[in-house]
């Protein structure tokens, strides 16, 4: 009987459990043994393996976080520890390693293939949605919905007190969450690293809005641009001559990464997981699963390395049009 191993690596994202469930159940459906590896690459080095049956993954499709636990493992950058991981994979008799992770984890997985011939399949997850080669990564929809929920609440205060609010969202170096949350909440400005505005344009936008009778504004800033505190400080200074309720800021932080996954994340995670197992069954490894034109496809794992995925310029322009 063939055996597959599955791990989650890097920052957690809602939908990881739905994906683990899909890999485990599709694996058993195809007559494979499935082993879960705890704490990502750390568990590979320390041999934290446990068999997973279809019943072991009951009641997790709706849960945030990851039942396999996750970690960022710096030791995996060292050849010596990758060798140890490869030895452990061999000793366990794992025929293919399924890595549910982001760019960094895919690079680690790729080294296992290149250096030691371990077959791997990558399944993309990150709330940031910044993995090149796929339109979508597990967790993004839930993170955006979490941000939208929070900004809708902030808007109540913004409106009632006629304030300008600067809201900082996650995304590391990318602006996918910021742009999507901005469009969905009708924010006045989306500050994202991919299409930067000079500060004076941001100030002018808020000033123009005030002059046009908009008594409150929301500025969404991606953490990769600047801190909300910094932007709020500048706006506060520049907006002093105007009669309004003042500037406040809010950092949404880790609430974006937690909670029950949306239906979309559960469905995509299930599709990705089942498709990944089918690839292995059909003899295809060293690939990543991707969403392309709405369809789940396989791509070379290396496609995601060293390339930058940008949000759609049309969406960015749309956001600017709608803030009139
Ligand atoms: O990649 C997901 C993410 O939440 C980013 O948006 C954020 O910059 C980063 O992880 C935070 O990482 P950590 O969990 O290590 O604090």
C-alpha cells in the first residue's frame, strides 16, 4: 500500500483543516495510507508523525487554525536538517509529501525533491493571496471577510463622530487583502504596495472628500506600505484646518487570520486537496495545485518562486472611481 504524508507550514489560514480533511479522505478513497506530520517542517526533522484515518478528520471542516499545528522552521534552510527530514520521510515509507503552505514552504519542499528525490505536491494557502501562479490561496476569502466585518463596525464610529479612520490590514508585502476589503467596504483610499500613492495624493483625496461634503472617511492601508499610526499622524497634521471629528487609526492584526472559514474557502480547500491526491494517483508529483480561470490545475512547483503576483489594476482603478 502506498503512503502519503501531509503537513501545514507557515502562518495559519482559515481552510487549512478543510484541506487536511480533503487530502486524508481522498487518500483513503484511493486506497492510500495517510500520515499527518505535526508542526510543518519541524515535525519532519523531529519525526512527529501520526496515522490519519477518515474519522480522525471529522468535525474539522468548519474550524480555523490547523489541527496539524504549524511553524516557521528556520533550520530547514540548512542542508543538514533537510537531510534529516528526508531520512525520516524514507524511514516512514512516505511516497509523496503534501505541503499545504505558501512560497517559503514550497521552496523548502522543492529542495527535498531536488536534493533527495522526495516526491512533493504543494497546495497553496496564505491569507495574503500572494503566491504567484495561482489566482487563489486558501484563507484569503475568510481574511477579507474578517477585515470587512471589522471595517463595517469601525465605519459606524467613523460616521457617528465624523472622523477619518486609517485601518491597517495584513498582507505582508502585498495589497490583496487591503484592496479587496477596501472595495467591499467602500473605503475612500486603498494604500497598497503594488500601486503606491505619494502621501500628498492621500491627503488631497481625504481633503477633497471633506470638501465634497463627505464628513467621514476610511483609509485602508496594507501593512506592507506603512503603519496605520504613521499615516494617521500625517493626516492629523495636514487636516488640522478642517472642521471634522479628527483622525483615528486601528490595526486589525491577527483577527484576520482566525475563525471559521467561509464556504468559499472550505470548497476551494476541498477541491485543492482532492485534486492534489488525484495528481499523485496519476503519477504526477513535484507540482503545485493552482486555480486558473476558475479551474483547479497543476503547475510546476518552481513557477511560484521569485515572481511577484499583483492585484488587478482594474480593481484598483475601480476602487478609485467608486470613492467619488
Ligand atoms: O503571511 C500571513 C501573515 O499573516 C502576513 O499577512 C503577516 O505579515 C504575517 O503572516 C505575520 O507573520 P507571523 O505569524 O509570523 O507574525
